[in-house]
C-alpha cells in the first residue's frame, strides 16, 4: 500500500508510490544493526588459524570452499541493504590491502552491537558516530607506538609476514615454503621511484593447474603461457633464446573493402600463389635475419609462415593475450613490435630457456631463466580445482601483505595484540574526555576486543578467561601479548613470529569505523517497489524488498 503522511494542518499527502515500504527511527536502526550483526557472526567463526571454512553453493551448483571474508560475502549474495554495506567493507579492504577482510567485518559488527546499547540509553547516534571517529583517529596513532620498521632486504621478516597471512588458510602446512616463493616474487617485481619502493602485483602472473600437491607450486623467473608451440615440426625447446615479440598477425592482411581478382589462365593462379608465398617467406626472412630463435605473436600465424619458421628452426607461439605480451616484454627485456619490418636485433628479448612442457593433459610454453625479470609467474598446483582456487586466494593475500609492508615499511604483532593494546590505551584516554563521547570511545575499545575474543573462541579457549588475562598483561605494560591460537594460551605474539603490516591494521580500523558510522546515521529506510504499474488484463507482480 502507498505511504500516506499528514501535514501539520492534518491534510493527508501521498509521499511514496504504491507497493513501497518504509521503516523509521529506532525500528530502522535496529533492523540495520541486526542485519550487520548477522553478517559479522557468519564471518567471525572463520577468523584466525583455527577458524572454520565455509562451503558456498551458487545457483548453478558451483561450489566454493573458503574462509576468506571477502570471498564468503561475495558468494552468499546478500540482499539486505545494510548487510550489503558490510559486504562493501570486505571488498574495499580486500582491494586496498588484500588481507584483514574478516577482521574489518567483525569489528564493524561489534561497533554496531556496542552502539545499540548506547542508543537504548538515549544517546544520539550522531554523538556515537563522532565518538567512534575520534577513537578511530586515536587508535591509528596508537598503532605506531607498537610498530617496528622493516627493510626490503630483511627477507626473513618478510617471509614471517607472508606466512602469517597464510596460516589462517588451507595452505597453513605449506605456508613456510610458499612464503619464500611469495617474497621472491614480490622482490623481483619491486621498483624504486623517487626513493620509494613500489610493487605492481599485475607483474606477478598467477597460473593455476590442478594436479600434484600444493608443495609442487613454483615460481618461474619469466612467463608461463597456456599455449602450445604452433607447429609440430618446430623445436620444442630453445636454449639461450632470442625472442621476437610481435603484436601484428604473421599473415597477409586482408583489404578493408571487398576486392576481386580476375584470373584468366592457370598460370595467373600460379604466379598469384607464388607471389603470396614469397611475401610470407620474406616476412620469415626478416625475423630470421635479426637472429631471433623464438617468435611470440599476439595474433595469428599463417600455415605457410609456420612452415618457413619450422624450416628455420624457430619456435613460435600464437594468439598470446595482450596482458601476457606486456609481461613478456618486462620479463625478457624485449620490445613488442607492431610491424615485422620494424623488428631489429635490439628489440629481441632474452631467456635462458623457452620450452613446451606438458602439465597434466595440456601443453604450456615456459619462457624461463630471464635475467633480472620485472615480471614473473607463480604456478599454483593442488590436488583438485577447489584446492587450487583456495591456494590462489591465499597466495593473493600473501602477495598483498608483502606489497603493503614494502610500500609502508612497518609491521605489528598479530594475535589480537594490537587491538588489545589500543583498547587498553583508549580506556585510559576516554577518562580525559567529557560528555557522552567518553562512553562511545569506551564502547569502541570494547569492540576492538572482539578480535582477540573471536580468536580465543575459535581456538577452543574460554573467551572470558582469555580476555581477562589479556587485559591484565596489557595493563602491566606487556604490549606484545595476544592470543597464541596454536598453543591455546595467552603469550608473546612476537616470539611466535606472527606479524602483520601496519597498513592492514590501519585500513581495517578505518573501513570498520566508516561503515559502522554510516549505518548508525540511517534513521529511515524506504524500499521502493521495482515493478511498474500493471497494464490492463495483467496480474500485478509481487513486490520484493
């Protein structure tokens, strides 16, 4: 039914169209907060090394098994508008820093849960939001007090940071070995600009292939192409390869308009074919004269060109993606040429080995052994496609955290230690504040403790005992103490090498606070019917909200 409201004179006014629905004031706030809390509860059991996985089945029956917060929320197809905002927290955190998605959602949910009790005590949501904002700024400044600096040359610490992000995933057993590969990959593509380290993860190509085990995953100092050599008569392996990168088709180009040739005798056909053949042969001769032993082409390669290339002992691969051509250029040091006539010896890339290798039932071409490659390939293996997909997600997180700590070279201990340290400091700081904002800051501190609480709960520990011990330790000044999930106790997290980038922690606090504040400020939800008015003779469509 339509929403009718009255003016101060009592005149009824139709505001919303037929089929619309709205909730206002406390009802709207409670509804939104409850939806956000449900999302946080779904995710909370996936936090930490003892967190559980979720099996998600989509509409067409595809299965995803993961404990990655962003992936879970993306796959469950959330409908409630406030819950969708929680999904956006995870997406934003994932795209910005790559890790901490679960933590961001858990803290956002806890902030809203704590705000609910304040709203029940008639504290205005805007005052709570302002208090949360102040607490958030203070929390981020407090993080630097327990952060430590790191140099890109400190590969041991970088590996610990990469390993920490993978300990919560399926790959926990292989985390130490994979961490070494991840650090090597990131350092290989790292570039310095104006004295600042930059990492473009687009230069790390991820190739996935089920079969073997996770430990068979490897880093290739070059590019792996999911293409085979175009002709069986070509060599399948070329050592000390000189590589021509060509983006144009190695074919006789067709005219842009329809063209006809009138042929009156067989000799004319013969001379036409010979001329075409000669043009294609000259194309191959130009490539051969540059000293190229491998041709990697973005477009098609004519059968006759393939024949002459094979005759010249040149290995060729065709129809390579443009993104891969760019990576090949960065890996081999070659230049992508748009016209064969422009190709010179200086344009050629170099690799120790170009070889077609069989992986399971497919033939792939490896361009490896590149000198100082600025693009590399991470080949992921695993027992099944589900395993490979989850390893891919774990590797993405690990690459991102190493990138984060190289670009912003500070790290903090994990295990809920930073959250408890900030919570302890915020409680002390709150005493210096006046008014109701003091209560909001105290609630913010309690919300941050949802992280160590969730870690303890997932590890089978008594969460109340754990948080009591943790508060006691931090009050005594032991700022690196957190939840040692593996050993099921409260301990010094730095000693067990659980380290996280400060950039991730900052992003988690920012994202969670901004989302909680946005949801708190909403006091009216209007759900408008998506259906238009039915035409004569039609039944009205059911309204969905």
